[in-house]
């Protein structure tokens, strides 16, 4: 997309956690049938096992007693919620309050015995975790909401509000979801009044690079939303902006969408600080973004040693094959 130049002002710390650090995790897990996510379908048992490791790592590393936690929606988030419940019952964690991003995550939290609160603008959320459809390499800008959650109209508005309100955020994804040249769709929540005018403006904005379809609630998809266009409980429509050319900068796409009259919100999240817990055949890779001025001696950039699940010698940097680079072991989000 010629009009969207690549722009990345973030610095990334990469930490490799070997698969051996998780020996035994998930080996006795009960079968849950189909490994389907709200947004991403994981047909591979290897992916499912790796995401279980990512879920355990996320809870053990970032969640502390007394925190208010944003509970994400998706396959990995579901496993993280279950594990968080077990840690509460075991007394490892106490006084946790969960803020669910969807009906599905609220149901999972209820089954896990996690106390919950509804999201309000004044609520302080210490940390949130979630699945993502795809994450932009380098910036950790993410796309969420590509697929409609089962039995829900759309959770995009609440989900994004909770993730943006969190002081810290972590996504749990597979290696294939961390990419440089992005394509595919971005969901855009729009006002239903004069929706076609809004859709045409977005179509003109990305002319030649994307198609704009109104999402249907049931039946065959079509540019106009078919016989039953999706209408959220707030009365909004959902457009899918389907990019056929590489997206050079998610941040610039998001900025352009924010300026369109009639756009309520969209599925792009550009969050600092943010971490991606990425599964690979070698174990987990953790990528952290933070502003450049947070690197030298600042609180968020301070090196503090070994990651919780890792047996890495901090004096010997590890090679993270997934990203073809060497970094020392930095604990993310440390105060």
C-alpha cells in the first residue's frame, strides 16, 4: 500500500524460553474436543499444547495477588482463565478480580471460580491478556475481532476498551500469527445511520488495496451484508476491510480509520507497553515493545534477570531462532 509508509518507533526485547522449561505442562490435560478459538481455529495438537504453555507462562509471569485482570476471549485466553482459577483455588494467587471482554470469557471465568466485575471507565485494570488474529512484527500492533464470537453479536467495543484501559497487555499467539507483511481483514465498527456513505469513504481511502464488505449475521456473506446484516446491541454495523495488498503500517491504517466520519471503533490495537507470548517449535519467544526512552535505566527497561519459567543463564544470551536475533533475558514490565 503505497500511501502507508512503514513506521516503527518501538524497541523490541526478545526472550527465548525453551520448551524443556515446560516439561509436564498439559500432558494430563483433559480432552476438550475441538480446539476452536473465537477468532483463530487451531487444528494442530502441537499448537494447542504450545498455547497451553503460553497461557501458563502469561499467568505465572504477569499476574500478581490483588490485581484487576482483563480476561481475553479466545482459545489461549480460555486456557489462561482456567489456569488462573486453579491458581486461586490453590492459594498461589489471592484477591484477583476479573473483567471479562465477552460473554464467553465471563462464562469461562465463572466456571473457574474467578470473582468478576463489569467494565467501567473508572475501573483501574492492572493487566490484561488476550488472543489476537495477527500481530505486526516490530511494533506489536495487533488485529482482533476478525471472526464473530459464537452466540455473540460483536465484542469488539468492550474488548478493545478493556485492553486499552489495562496498564499492561500481553497477547498469546502462534508463530504463524507474528508477521511483517500483513494482509487480510480489519473489522470496523460503524454507525448504522448512513452506513453506506461511511463504507464508501473507507473504500475510497484504501482504493486498490482493500475491499469493504458489511458483515452479515447469518447466511451468505456479501458486500452489502446479505439478507441479514449484523447489528450490534448498540445498533452498530460491522464492516470488514479486506486488504489484498500488504499493510505496511497498522498504526497508519488505524489513524486513517479514526478520521472517517461514522467510524465508532476498529480492530487495530496499538498499545504500550505490550508483550507477545509467541509459541514456536523451540518453546516460547516473548517480544516486548516499549518507547525508545524506556531503554536506558528507566523502570520499564530495567534488566532484572531470568524469566520465571526459564532455566537460561542470564550471562549467556540465547538465540531466538524465530526472529533470527540475539537478546539478553529481560523480565518484561518490571517496575
